[in-house]
């Protein structure tokens, strides 16, 4: 079975400081269908937003954010568990930092844990461990974490679900005439150096971190599909029927030998 990493951002998972339960359920339903075809790993944001409903302290300060994330992680996982239980899917929680990909030894241990879960039909749910780690140990966003996860688990494809249909020639939130790119084979230094433009107060990424992940995937001869997490129809058609309706596919031009 091919492996697939799905990353869902806070824009999709949260709504006004709460978990967007209906959208989460739609995602869980899609993952349940995908598991007939793929071995799936989920990378999820949303702990800070989930925690803020319980702990209303200043989330712009480093310690405040960590304290909220620590309170939010079990809330987020409980919410997932309730939904995955509907489909009888067992899950595992994995919290990682950039350090976990620093050495071969640590990456190998991560790969072995993933293999153990996937071969026993467990769905790993990964998030960044920003609770005890220093800023230097963090990716700072789950986009780049998910690309590293995809590479480490040898996934062909990383799917990033966000609040937009894909990658546009300019920010679609400010430009009505923005044009969606369907396929991208290469990213320029200019695109990768743009300042980040996250919308949601809980989001840390913006489009640039997604492009950096796409660049990482292309350079490692893998693919990334950026699509809408509010309306999952494009993700579903692409992943289950092989139809590319909308969404941006980032892929290397010529498949290189791995
Ligand atoms: P998430 O929480 O899903 O990671 P972010 O809010 O961090 O999402 O990033 C997605 C946002 O990036 C979009 O909503 C969009 O406003 C913004 N953005 C800026 N430039 C572009 C672009 N060229 N194409 C697509 N989105 C863009």
C-alpha cells in the first residue's frame, strides 16, 4: 500500500477559538475511506486553539502559548478519538520536534515506530511538541514538519489541507483575479523568500511555509498536493479517483531515481 501523509492546518480545524467539529468529522470520514487504499499518517495543528477555550491567557507570549498548547493537546486528541471511534480506527499520539530528524538514529527510531503503527492498522496523529522545546528545536509550523514526516516514512505524497483551493499567482484573499496553479514543478528563490502570510490568529505558517514544504518534497523526488480542507471534494477525487479537479500538485518534472 502507498503511504500518504495528510496535514491539516488551524485554519480548517478551528473556528472562533474552538475546534471546528463538523470539519474535523468530514476529515475523519475521508481518512476512513482513504485507509482502504493507503497507509495514512495525520499531521494536525489545532492544539493552541483547542486549549484557548479552557485556558484564556495571552497566546502571543511564548510561555502562554506553551501552556495553552499543553492544555489543548488532550482536548484535540479527545475530539479526534470520538470521531475515529465511529469508524473503529485506533490512533496514536506522536509529538515531535525538529531534533527528531537531526540524527539518523533518531529518524530511524521514528521510522520504526511509524512502521509498528501502520503495520498494526493504527493511525498515527502527529503534532509539533512545542511544550518543553526551545525555539531552536522547533519547525514552528506543521507544514515543514509534515514534509519531514512524509520523507521519513517514505510517503509518495503529502496532502496539505488549508483554507484555500491551492497555490495562486497572488494572495486570493486580497486579489479577486488571482489565478490558481494546477501543477508546479519548481519553486523559485523569490517565491520561497516571500514573507509569510498566515490569516488565522492561531496559524503560524502562511503560504511560504507550504511552498518550502513543496520544495523539500520535490527535491526529495516526492509530491505534494495543496488543496481545500473546508470542501474536501478535490482531495477525495484526487486521492480516490485519480481526478485532479482543483488543488495544486507540486511534483518533480522528471521522476528521478530514488
Ligand atoms: P493553515 O492554517 O491551513 O496552515 P495559513 O493561514 O497558514 O493556513 O495559510 C494559508 C493562507 O495563505 C491562505 O488563506 C492565503 O490567504 C494565504 N496566501 C498568501 N499568498 C497566497 C498565494 N499566493 N496562494 C494561496 N494562498 C496564499
